[in-house]
C-alpha cells in the first residue's frame, strides 16, 4: 500500500489566538491530501458529484494531536487508503513538519473513514468500480 | 430605516495567531446579521433557495477595520438594508463591542451590496415582491 | 455528572458545496460548547491565558458523524466533562438537531481529550484546583 | 511596479452550500498571496512578529466579486504593493481562474490597506526600512 503525500503551508487563516493551528483546521489539511490523492488517480470530486452523482462524506475519525504547527510552518500530509466494504474508504493519515515524512515524527496522526454517498439523497452508494480496483490492488 | 442588531461571541475559531479576530472572519459575523435580519422578516434562505430558487450573493463590499475584537468579546452586529434597483440590496453594517450600539464607537463598519441570483444559474433575479415592499417601506 | 448544553445555528459559513456542514466545522460547534461550559463555571479562557497562564489544547478526539446538519438548522451541543489525571479533561459531546437533546438521536457524537498546558511553553500544567474540584464533585 | 502572483486550489473547505467559494474565504486567498509576496522579499511574518515585533493588520478593504469560483478550480492571485505613508502598504489584488492572469478577466478585484503595527500594543509602527526601500524602488 503506497503512501501519498501532499504539502501545505500554515497561514494566518489556520492559526488561532494560542499562536498555533486551530484544532479543527488540521482537518482541512487532511482533506486536501485526500482530495489530491483522488485527483492523482484521475478522479475529480467536482466531476464525480455530477456523474455518477456521488460525493464522499466523512463517517468517523480519530485524531491524535502530538505537537502543534505554527505560522509559516511547511507541512507534509500523508494518506494511505484501503477499501472497507463496498461503500467506504479507510484512510490512515499523518502530518509532518517539513518537506518529508523522514524529517521527524508526525505532529498529528489520524484515521478517517469516508463513505461514498449519493450526491442528492446522501444515502450510501458503491464506490466506482475503477476506484475499488485501485484500492484493492494497491 | 430601522436598524436590526444581532449578538455574537468571539470564540477561538474566530481568532488568529495575532490574538485578535482574523480579518476574514468578521465577514462571517456580518453575514449572520444579514441572515437573521432576513429571518426576522420571515425569510429562510434555505426555503428561498428551493422556492422560488434564489440565493443572495455578495457583489461587492467595503470594510473599515477600526479596532480589533478579541477572544471572549461579546459583539453586536447591526444591519440596515435598502433596495438598490430590482435585484440588489445594499446593507450598511457595523460591529460594536458590548451588548448595544450605545456602548461605544463601532470597531468595524461595512457597506455590502448583495445581489439576488438564481440558485442554479447564478444569474440576477428580481427580489421577491414582498421583500421589495419591506425594503421600500422601511 | 450533569450535562451542559449550548445552542448553535448553522450559517452559510458552516456549510460546504455538498449542501451540509463541512466536517471540520462541527469541531467549532463542539468547542463553543466546551468554552461555554467553562464560562458557566466562572472561567474565562482569555483570563486563564494570562493568569495563571494556561490554555486548553485538544490532545485527541474521536468523532462519529451520523447525520448531516444543513443551513438554518438549529443545533444543541452537549458536553459532559470529567477529570482525567491532573492535567487533562475528558469530554463526551453530542450534537442534536433541534432545541433539546430529547428531540431525537444525536447527529454527531464525540469524545474529546483536552490537555491543560502552559500558555507560553505549551507544556502540561495541572488544572486549576478549583476547576479540578468541580470536575471531581460533579 | 511588478506584479506578484501565487496559485491556489479551491477545496471543499472553501466552498459553501451555494456550491461556490464562500465570500469571506476569498480573503484567505488574498492574504496567502500577500504573505508569499513578503516571503519572496525575504520577510517571514513569524520572524517579524518577534523581532522587530511587528505584525500587519488589515485597516480597510474593498472587494468586487465578479464571478464565482468553484470546487477544484485553480486560481491565480496577484498582488501589487506600494507604500502609503510610513506605516501602511496598499495592495491592489486580483484573482483569476486558471494558471495565469492572461487566461481571462479577473473573477475578483480588491484593494487592501494594511497597517504595520506593534505585535503587542497593536499601535502603528514604521515599516522596516529595508521593506520601505523595496516598496519605493519597485
């Protein structure tokens, strides 16, 4: 199972009055990495939402905040995905400070379960076959 | 033209690493007041978006930031609306620290022009007749 | 252990292009309830940050997203706190649609572990004695 | 006066229930470009905040929203800066869809006046001499 990684920079918008990244805003970084992982496989969520009419909704998550990130920090966000039944993807994600996961221990680790749902009814839908194949073979 | 006012509290989510409210987040407070003004007139934006299928889109704004707001501050946001042609509302808005506009000078003043647009095409649509009547008579 | 509850309204700022509340933004609602629970006990985080110089940092969290919230929804966020060693508080939190936890099942459940840390060094600090006493006796 | 430009991608976090970027969130894109412009000149805001102890605070802004940006859009944000007295920078900023300002008309134009203030007192401070020189000679 390969690891996808994506960079992000911490801007003022991400910080809070404590001088570090606001705890909810790390979830934005996590989502950017998941979105770019999908894009790297050829999937645009904007396109998927119209045809075949599916969106991905977070069903549950667990986050361990280990060290804070600060203004101007360069972060690397990783994501590893595996299929979890027909309509769910499980992501293991980490955030590192610096340009590479090798620069030190993660400042945050997360497990995120994402459900594939109908864009209109929000009811579960099977993952696209081609995406499922990627997940199984990776 | 009567002045509508709405309270807000500053939470961690609103602040940035400078210890004050992040400049973009005041616009969230301004929008809450406009939304509650509409609601006070009986209009739910959620309902309007489906029937008659209109949403309000900010077309332009001017903001003067006079003093910063901080964590835990209680704010009062005011809004005065007037129709501006058939498809636009102009709002004069202010933010005060404390429970009342009488507590001191505004910490922020803004002029916001909001267009009534089709929820799907985003093209201009006339304001609902009943809303227009409220705006003209107020 | 009594349950504290706090209301919130869903505004445009909270939603995303899927038409529902963005998954990270529920964490803002959760924090507002924790902050107001502290305030109900007489603690201002703004004051605590200066004297005795402590802030609360989320150390870990688990969230189950059960149903989406939408624009204009009125939510009730609950929080139950208990001390967890000398420097940590554990919160059990739920979000309900409507004015009361009795209106139906929660749309979201969360467990949030919050560490008391030094405002400058971000190193663990003991909870204020008076707060500890409240947590133990509740 | 040269034009600095910086790319951004629209993610779910940036959109709202109307399917387009939430009006306040364009201001985050604008700030990223200003921050990266400063960085391109060798200034880290994190460093400046500690020594000489200055931060930049938006004093006023005007924004024209011309066309909406949508999920997955790639944006180019430009910024042109000029000194405005000893303690203020004026920025002319534009946001374009696509990789280059030549790809079409801007979807948003803005004028942003930013004050240099003391990181602690928030009172006006002179711009660093070296930055002033860059602004005058550019």
